[in-house]
C-alpha cells in the first residue's frame, strides 16, 4: 500500500517539506500576500503549512485503503499534469533569460 503515489504524496505533504514548498510557491503568486510585512508572511506560511501537513497526516491516518486505491489514478493524473506544467514554466522562464541575454549582448556589441 505504501507504494501508492497517493500515499507518497500525502506523506511528503505531512512530513517531507512539500507542504512548505507548495504553500510558499503559491503564496508568492498572490498579490495580497506580497503586500503584508515580512513577519506576517512568515507566520502565514507557518500556519498554512501546519494546516496542510496536519490535514495530510489526517488523511493518511483516517482514509481507508480502498479510498486511497480509488484516488490513485486521479492523483497520478494530477501529478503528471503538474509536472508537465512546471516543466513548461521552467523552460519558458529560462528561454526568456536566454533571449534577454542575447538582446543585451547585441545591444552592447
């Protein structure tokens, strides 16, 4: 049962730091979050990370194996789409920097 992607994902959210990464990454894209003080940001990230981690642990503890098996194909699809999207976003960001560097080199030369 522990080789299920659903269990691995919930475990990483609960204990592996994935919750902190996910919460921080999402909040960095929220303009209202950018407007608050650094201290308020730190407390907000901590609180939301704790909530995500505790909910993930609760799901691991309380969800039946049958439910986890039922969710497995959906989690795999979601992880696949997220991975592809993150890859495309990374490629786009790198390509913008490469193009900007080429433009800067052309302007200097």
